C-alpha cells in the first residue's frame, strides 16, 4: 500500500480498525474486481487528504475471507466506516468521491 493507505488483514483488523481511536474507512476489494480498481485512486486520495484525522485502508477479500465473511461482504467494492469500533456507515459500489467526503466529514464533525 502507498502513502497513508493501510492494508487491513484478518490478523490486524481488530487492532487497526475496531480498537482505533480515530474513525476508520475500510475498502473491501479484490484484485480481479473492475469497479474496485476504479475506486482505488479515490481511496488513495482520501487516505492522504484525511491523514491524521481518519485511518484509511483496504481489505483484500480473497486473502482475508474471515473478516469479509464476518461483515457479510457479498458484493465488492464495499466501503465501511467505523467509529469507536462500531460500523457507522456503509456503501456498496463505487460512488463519486464527494460521497466519501460527506461520510468522513460527518464522522469527524
């Protein structure tokens, strides 16, 4: 992963996401998923623009099936926003960047 974008796995999800003191945006994706690849530049931009305010990372659903299954991920990309260990927002698909900006601004307000 590049810059401020993190990689979340079955092994680190609890520590990195559920125990985080800052909001966490999690992109569930897979390398073979076209819409996931289209969303990747947006997620990378958000990771840099919200550095220090929101943790942003990706979960490869092929490699981390336990985490994906525990959150009922059946369609990708699915992007979830966690705050204080709780799921507070979720979007399936690849909406425009402004949608994520609205989600994140609400979470840190």
